[in-house]
């Protein structure tokens, strides 16, 4: 019978897996811009493409753009 004392190799492996999981989650979280998965530039590019396709007017474009930037009239 083996006597490991205070060190158990499976506990260390489990600990390293948990740490790796959290590091991976932090990297993915930072790549996606924090807690918000859709950043402002994505919304603006979608808005611009809707304007080009004629789905919205120039006035609607400006209103939505100001709303996205947080500017109120």
C-alpha cells in the first residue's frame, strides 16, 4: 500500500483541470468583449448593411446609431 501523505496525484490532476477550465473561460470571455457577446462595432456594421440594402432610411439609421452610441436627443 502506498502512503502519499498530504499529496495525492489525482487531486493535483483534478486541480490542474479546474484551473485550466477557468483560464480557458477567461480567455474566451476577453475575446468576446467581456460579458457582452455583441459589441458596438458589430451592431454598427449590421446597421450599415441594413441601410445599404434599403431596409431602413437614412433618418432611421441616424436615430438607431445615436441610440447605440448612447447619445440622446
